[in-house]
């Protein structure tokens, strides 16, 4: 009985450890390289020969430069992930700069592979996230929101729909850390109404309980990806 109990404790412990977003590295680094002839392939990226690794593999310049917010959303996300900074490969972390024009919006979206922690540098942001579907069908998805000012920090749990909105009359700036080398992003409106090919309007009419002409209108709009 004691052996069986110990076995189940071990399995539970290993299962808990396995919930990390990205695999734990088994070497100092694994610089990503686009080389199909390389010997080692780790979680989507090939490792560069360690003897060819240079300091530039761990370097990305330019996050001091504001992103271009002259778009319909009035915001721009500059993401530094493994595709832009190869040295991030296997390290389970990435970074983003978020620029907002007055009343600019980073629309509702999710990061399927990462938790996000945000710090405001300039301006005032209204931020929030929505919980997943509750077990009780009589309850609604809960919304958590906060007004953030310079120096304030807010965290968005992995996979949950969240947003950031500049409510001030001046530009706003924030930086975000994400717990994946490649966090991914699913912008809700883009995915639902701007997919290629488009989702059958009958599906969306039923899902949103609106007339088909409303779905036709939404699918005809230009949907831009912000990150």
C-alpha cells in the first residue's frame, strides 16, 4: 500500500511539473537556426551549433523606438519572440512593447501558450481579462478589470481573453513579459470574422443570435492582426 501511495504521489508531482509552458532547457542555450541539416531539433526550432553561437544571437535592438499606431486600432505591439531573438529558443520567455495612441486599443485576444505580465510606463490603461466558462451553467464568465497608471503591473493568465485600452488623452506605453519563447496570439474578432476561408455565416448567425446581414457585414470588414 505504501509503495502504491508513493507511486501516485510521484505521478502527481511529475504531472504538476509538466504544466510548464515551454520545456525546461537541458543545456545553457539552444540558439534557433533555419538549417534543415542541423543535428538537433527542439520544440519547433533547430539548435545552432554551439561553436558558431555569437553575442548577436542574444541581442535585439530598437525597443526604444515607438511603434506605428496610425492604424484603425490606434495601437501597435512589437513582439520580441524566438523568431526575432534566436537566443530565446528553449528559454520559455519573450517580451513585447505596446504603444497606444489616445484611445488606442489592443483588442480582445488570447495567448494560447503564455501568461502575460504587463507594466505601464506612460499614460493610463484600462485592462482586463475574462475567465473561462464556469462549471455552473447559470453563472457568467467573470470579468476582472483595472485602471493602470505608470509603474502599475497587471497579469493576464495563460489562454484567457484579455485587452488593453488607452483611456487617456496622451500616448501610452507599456512593456509585457510572456512565459513562452513563442506565445502566439489569437485576436478574437479577426479569428471569428476574418478567417480564410470564412466561417459559414449560418454558424455565426446561430452562435451570436443575430441576423445574417449583421454577420455578412462583419465578415466584409478588414480585420488586422496587431501582434
